[in-house]
C-alpha cells in the first residue's frame, strides 16, 4: 500500500473537522472522533486492508487513496460507539464497500456525461500474472464498468475478494438470494465476454 495514505488535513494544516465529514454509519460529531485517542494506530493497523478492498472494487489505483481517506474520516467519527473492538475490521470493510460503491456510481455518471473516458485498467493487474492473464483481467474490469454497480460489487466481493456469499449479502445490504443472483449475472456476462458461453 502506498505510504502516502494519511488522514486529510484542512488548508491550514490541521486535521479535518470530523463533524464536517460525510457519514455512513455510526454517530455524528466531533465527540465520537475524540473518543478514539488511538486514531493514528487505527489507521496504521487497517489502512492497507481498506486500500485492498477499494482497489479490488474500483479496479484502478488512482482513486484508492481518496476512498481510504474518506473511510477513515467516517471511522474516526463512528468507531467511538463501536461496542466490540474485534468488529473494527469488519465495520471498516462495510464502510469501504459503501464508499467504493458511491464512487463507482459517480464514475458511471461522469462516463455518461462524457467526463471520463480512459479506464486505465492496464496498470491494475498483478505483475506476477502473464501478459495474457493481465489482458483478461483488464477486459473483465472493463466489462464490469458496463454492468450495474450492485452486480459488480457483489461479484467482486465474492470472486475477487473471496468472501462467502453470506458475507457478500451482509456487505451489500441484500438477501443471500439477491447476492447470489447478482454474482450469477456477472459470471454469465463474463463467460459471454470471454467467449466461453
């Protein structure tokens, strides 16, 4: 994970006021932020995990840093109310999925408006993959861009991040049957895209 991931600061160099950050889950306001004196340790411990989730969902590195910072702005506000510290990683995963989903939806709007054209997936594949495998991965992510965001997120959480279907359903806030349908739709689309129908 890039070492440049740091909590956002205000123009005067101070920390961003957590009360001004957008919320996903958890209590609002600066009190929750200050209830977590170990915010830096929390960031160091979990930033790589959040970045990994975001990278897999987004399919490109360029937006990951913004997602990580947004997730931790939310986390610094909400984790003070988390009763079970052992649930921190799972909660951060949930926030990362929501923030990434919003970004994917916004990306789609930008593409429809002609404000975004180059996907940039050629830089994403693991360098340990063969050149042929890298081409396949790039094609799959390009296909995912054309599919409904909810299907893309469910499929990525299951097939790329290797979560059980039950966990995918929880992260996507849908029933298990709905999660399975979304995953199956993408499986079929990929089979057709790669000529294996």
